[in-house]
C-alpha cells in the first residue's frame, strides 16, 4: 500500500534534479557575463584591465589582493583612520617601460 504523498514524490524529485542541474549553468553564465562586462568596460576606456581585475590578482603565498586588503579596509572603517600599507620604497616602482 502506498501513502498519499508517494504519487507526488516522482515529479518533485525530478524538479529538484533539474534545479541541481541548472545551478552550475546559471553560475557559469553569470560569471561569463561579469567577465564580459569587465572586458567591455576596459575596451571602451571606462576602466582599465588592472582596475577591473586587481582584487583577483594572486600574490606570492597564493592569496589574492582582496584577501590581503579586505581586513585592512575593514579596520580602517572601524577606526576611522586611513590605513597604512607599510613602507613603500619608491625604488621598487616600475619604470613606464616596465608597466
């Protein structure tokens, strides 16, 4: 003997399976649109590639610029003071030819 909810289980299970199948496609589509918008902004001169992708640059130690700066920025907002980014050596600045 089957319960009253058994008849609906099949379609519900199928709907859940389809939703699970669509989720990765929605993610990749959104990522594709985001990257495309950044590239178009850079191509049109609204922004630079560097400004659009800086947060995602991976630094030595396998951490991104955002990973490193996010706590510094949060601290600056909490304290109300401009953050210090350490001692900057002007000799380390890239020449225009290296940029």
